[in-house]
C-alpha cells in the first residue's frame, strides 16, 4: 500500500511541477476560479466575465453568431442578477454476474442562483439548490480585507480542493462533498496576493446547522500558480479536520494541473481520507467497499486530460482510483472514462462518456455509457 501511495503522490508532484488548475477553463486562461464566478472560492453562479468567456470562447462560434445570443444577459437590475445549472444524466450500466444491468435518467443538479449587490463590496448570494439533498447555500460576501481578501458568512460549500463537476469520481464520493453536497454553516476567509492564494473556514461541520458544543470543523487551502515557458502551472493543498461530533473525519489532499501551449490540459487530485466506518458513510458503492471497524485510512486519486479538437468540442479522458483501506495489502477499484464534451452554443453542453470500472473489492467489472446534458446560465 505504501508503494501505491508513493506512486500516486509522484504522479501528482509531476503534474504540479508543470501543472495548472481546475476548472480547465481557468487553467487555460491562467486565472483563479473567482475570475469567472461570483463565489470567491469558485463554483456556482458565473459573473459577467464568466458569461462572456462561455459565450465567446467555449461554444461553436458560427452557431453562436447564427443564434444571436451575444446580447443575452442574466442581469435583472443594477443590483440583482441570476444564474442556473441543470444537469440530467442518462446512463446504461452493464455489470458482471451476479449483478443485473440497469439504465436510468438521473437529475444530477438543479440549481438556481441569485446575487444581490448590497454595496460595491458586499453581496448576498442564495442558491435554493432544488433536489433530493439539502444543498441550500445562503451567504454574505464582504470583500473588505487587504490583499484582495474577503469574509464569507452563512451556509456554503467550504473551500476544499478542486470542485470537479463529475460527482461520481472517487475523490468526490469518498468525501462529504459528493453530489455537490457538504454545505456547512460558518465563516470563511480568503486572501489572494499575486500568484498565491490562501483560504480557511471554521464551520459546524457534519454535526449540522446547529452545533451545541465547542468542537468545530476547520478547513485550510493554499495554492500558487504561474507560467513556465509554454506551460501554465498550479499546485495546491487542502485540509479538513472535523471534530464536531463523536465521528471524526480528517482529509488531506493535493492537486495540480498543466496546460501546454493553451491546448492540452491535465488535472490531478490525490485525497487521503481518515476516520471511522460511520463517518465514511458515503455512496452505497463506497459503503460496500469500506472495511468494518474504526481508524480507516483510504486513498482516492483522479487524473483528467482534455484536448480541444476545435472550439466547442473537447476530447476527455479520466482515470479514477480508490483504495478503501490502505492498511490492507490488496483490494482497490480502478475506473477509466473517455468521451467528448460538446458545447454547440453558450449555455448548452452534451457530454457522452464510456466508462469501465474494475473493482477487486466487490469482485465485479462494470461497463457504463453516460450521456450528460448540462444547461447553464
């Protein structure tokens, strides 16, 4: 297991030396995620620059001009704007015996964002996050600290790692932040000076929105980015220590990416997860893979490569690895995914993927066909 961990860390370090960040669009531009999003820690509603970038640089240019979407705006008034993300997944899954094949439609995300500018430096952000999980976000952002710093108060997704849009990746499933979940109540601080950024948060943790004791969850995140010749690079680390309840959970992750000559982008994330079996209660599949007992030590790895064939069409390849107990000498799950991301016009994405999972823990192999439909504003 130790050699497996060293190999995974070696892959990440290699990419961090010549790597940049997620999302890959930020990697290609060599900009932080907050350049395109209202939320300074990234994700969710897009700001004016993010909308302009999506309209001019992502979709098929001739179609964008034909449909005359250039003048579309999500600005309701001078003080109020909105945004949205809707993801629907259609999938077919074929498993080796004794597991049966299945197919389904699944609403992965139904978010409607509102941003109210209380003043030039203070915003109120609300995302009702419709769906089966309690992903409500409601927080105030005050950009009043030095070094382009901010204070965030309310209920939000804490600043941990990279926010992959693939909710089924092992680096997402094995943490409290799967399915765009993990929203917690507390305070977050962030600073950004040049190519360096630091973020931290103190929340009630997994205990819930009301916490009757002094124990809290503490987040920390550091990252740096820059350019080395034809490479745009980023390296970062994140930590999460939750002592808010009887169940303890500790996460430590490192991430990096590389964009070569504005073309090929490679992203990597390695997560070390420690806790007990109850605090590890994540997806049903990962529950089955969790060994019984306490003091679990797990490892999750994700690597993604993207190559733009032309504006609006990207080739995508992903590798996922999960070890539910690094103390054991055997047992792991590996997944390979490949497909195309197609953005015909701004606000519309279609992503067909083929995925193959080899799982020696549950003794099964799974072939899947995914077609993701994403509508966004």
